[in-house]
C-alpha cells in the first residue's frame, strides 16, 4: 500500500497499489471497529501486565509475524532517507500514542477524560494540516466541531476530575500530540512504501524505544500470564498491530489527513457498544445521542463536496 504521492514517493517501488474506490467506506468501517477494540484489550491486559512491558512484547510479536512475510514475499525495503521518515512516523503513531494512552490509564486518569483529550485529535489535525497545504472546507470544520461535541456527549457520564494528576495528564497529551503528528508525518513525509516492510520498521523502532523505558520504569512489576492477557496479546498483535494498522496505512494513502482523523470520533461510540455487549456496562441514552452526533459529523467531514455544475449558454 502507498501513503502519498508527496515526499520520497520515488524511492520505494509500489507493491500493493490499491486505488481509491467504492470500498473505502468498508475499509474505514472495519478500521474503526478493530481500532476500538484496543480499549477492550487494555481493559483485559492492564490489571495483569505493566503497560510499557505489554506494549514492548506487542511490538516484538508484530515484528516476528511480519519478518517472515517480508522475507518470503521479498517485499521491497525503502531507501535509507525514507526509512528514517517511516521510523519517525512509527515512533509517533505507536510508541508515542499507545504508550501515552496506556500509561495515562495505568496512572489513574479517568476513562472519560482520556477519551475526551484524545478526541481532540481530528480538530488538532485540521489545524495542523494547513502547514502542509491541506485545505479544510467550512463544512469539514463544522463536522470537526460537531464531532468533538458528539465525543464529549458520549463520554459525559464518565467525566470525573478525581484522579487527574500532572503525570497522567502529561501522558494523555503526549498521546494526542503523537497521533496527530504521526498521521501528518506519514501522509506528507513518508511517501509511498510497502505496508509489510513499513510496518516492520515502525514496530522495530517503537520496540527499541519502549523496551528500555519498560525496564527502567516497570522493573519488578508483576506480569501475570493468564487467559485474559493471552487473548489480549494475540488480538493486539494480529488484530490491531497487523490488521488495523494496515487499514490505517491504506486510509492515509487514499484520503487527506483531516478525513482520516475524523474517523477517530467514532471510536468512543464503538467502544461503548463493545463494553455494553462484552462487560454489560450501562449504555445511556445520552451516550447513544452522542454516537449519532459523532456519526453525522464524520459523514460531514468525509463526504466529498459536489463540484459546481457548469452550464453552457447558447452561442
């Protein structure tokens, strides 16, 4: 899959050259569903495993899965300059975002506040996209604002200032900045690259950063291997690190950063639905209203504007 025609697009051959088409909505829907399971995985694993240690093993597992594919299928490697850009994007999207979210929750940040802060990502992306000459239409700005309102309404029943401290707040802000910068960096700096080698590079870079931090910060903390952790780990590697990231790469390649980022407005809603189905958590009418608002907002942002009709006069 390719990511953009910008940057170093000529430095790596194109292997998976899917073109934008009618299945983009299907890819987006599947991505939102799988990505939303990440919060369920965190709920299963976090009581039994230190956050950074679990993520380190997750990155290692993804590398173990991807490397044989890369070697057997002879996937092309990017040139060194592009390699560095892909690694930077990976450090932001993986180590920065996931590490920030997991550490924030581990340090006691309420789930509602975490979702609300990360929910600012589409707005922040829309603001920053101007630095890369990406235009955001008035309708898209309206959709971004409505979408954030939808997220706020969805998680409003879980708002709490109890447990907010400078350390967990710093972690969630790091996550917000990282996923915003990572999305833009991959779209406008990485160029076209093969998904298999690109994902391997990103997980390798993230593991090399996260593992020393885990040893330093979490040494001595117990890591209990049980059924919950095993299920969480297998799905985190195969479903999230391989499946969801491949879909995200393709969405970034196909659309502008603002449209892709708006999809994250839907994750609190889907997560709430999953928590209701799997853990019998209460699903209030307020949350359902927020979901409908967020869905409408994403439609505003992602639906292409119709070009103005041109009429020809008589000579």
